[in-house]
C-alpha cells in the first residue's frame, strides 16, 4: 500500500488539481492520501467536499515542508510513503508503477520520478550531493558568471541521461517515494530544514546507511515547480535557502566548513539582495 503525503501552504488551487489527477488515475482503495494544511489559512471547504476520502490534518502553524510531512508520515500505514507537491499533475498510474519498481528492487530506499514541465519537456530533477565549494559559489551568485563551471555541472548533473533509469545521489522532493524500513532505520525528515535541502539530507542519510536512491525514467508526472514559493519575495527565499545550506553543510561536512558559511553571511546577504533587485519575486 502507498501513503501519499501533500503539504498545502497557500496552494489550495494547485492541491485540488493535483488530487483530481491523482484519483483520476488511481483506484481509491489502493492508496491513502494525507493533506497537511500547514497554517496557511486556505479555505479547505472545496477539498472536503470533493475528496472526503482524503485524511486532512490541520496545523495551526506553518511547520515548514519537513515538519508538515512528518505529521502525516507518523500516521501513515503504507509500505511506501510518497511525498507529492501540490503542483504535481498525474498523467497516468505513476504511483502504482513506482510501487512495482520499488517492490522489484528491495535495495532501493528512495525512488524518484521523471518530472516534466507542464509543456511536456524534461525537468531537471536529479542532482549530486552538494559540496562546500559549489554551495559557496551558489551563494556568491557565481552561477550567473561561471555558468559552465565544472563544480556546477557536477552538482547539477548537467550531462545526466534522463532517458535511463539509474542510481543517483538525490531526487527531487516533489515526487519522493520512501520505503517504510528506511524511515524505521534513519528516522523522519529533519524538520530543522524549514524548506529546501530536507530531501537532500534525507537521501544522504539513507545512502550513508546503505540504501540506494534511484531515478526511474518511466515513472512520469508533470510538475509546475515552486508553486508555494512563487508567492514569496526573492529576498525571503534567499534567506531560507542560506539557512538550509548552513544546516546541511554542518551536518555533512563538519563545523569548520559550517563556520565559513556563517562568517560569509554578510557577503551572501549582499549578493542575494542584489539578485532580489533584478528578480523581486
């Protein structure tokens, strides 16, 4: 059985479309679906009316993506927990196919789908684990200058073949299938990440415990990308991003590397402020 977890934060319009597509392509009895209303104040009347089978969890405060997911994961009973963003649209029985793929390869702890843009083109949804070098370059906004640097190409896996299923470091959290015994082994998502890098951290912890992360090219869904944070100013997004990067670096690269990111915060803030002038939202 699959347990689907979606976190809603000011995205009720997307959430309704996602649920409609999900139940259009999947038999209601073979999955359980949780929607966590993450303190956004959205009116959920239509959700309750259209989808009474959905298990709705109402949080009075915004717990962040990881915190919101964890509330539902703790209640889920499925052999697999699949995190689905509200801005995902199902085009076929992708959840059932993911379950088949995971059942056939028990060494895979986390499975990711091939996510397409709404126009059907391939979306980047696979990356290597980040390192202090590429994250420093990112925060200094050098990605706008050195667009073809070796560090960025490695991290962003610019040469990845999306037409082939293969083991990877990390897959995008928008369609993120977790085997139950991975949760039992390494625990829940780290809710110290308010948003961003929580799935990177989870994949890193899973790999460190001997589980594999696999991208499945033939498990497909469409993804709008960034629905919640499209409505947040760039300067705020950049602040959250820097905080998440610092936490990831501290956990996986040690205190010395972390100290560089702490000491560099004034410079990183200045760089992000400049970017926010160019792209306010």
